[in-house]
C-alpha cells in the first residue's frame, strides 16, 4: 500500500523523523542525481521457461487474492 506514497505523504506519518531540515537535505541530494536515459539501462536477462511460468503464476495468485 505505501509503495505508491510520495515522500511528503510518508513524511506526514513520521513528522519527528522527516523534519523540514531532513526533507530539504533529501531534496538537495535528489537534485544532484542525473536522470538516466533508457538507452543507458542494462538489458534485462532473458527468463527461462520455468521462470516465466513462475512469474505468471505469482501474478495470477496476486490478482486472485486481491479480488477476495
């Protein structure tokens, strides 16, 4: 559930941890990161047949569990 939260939303749940100074420091560090072009990303490894089947099974089970 919290995976979709923004940093500001998480900070609201822990104001003692994410003070204004901490949030400013995080913003400054993030501003120093340079974006990466898609062409610079490594090529993902090819999955074997069994790995693909396991991934599909896990996805299917997750969808099924969320519908309950």
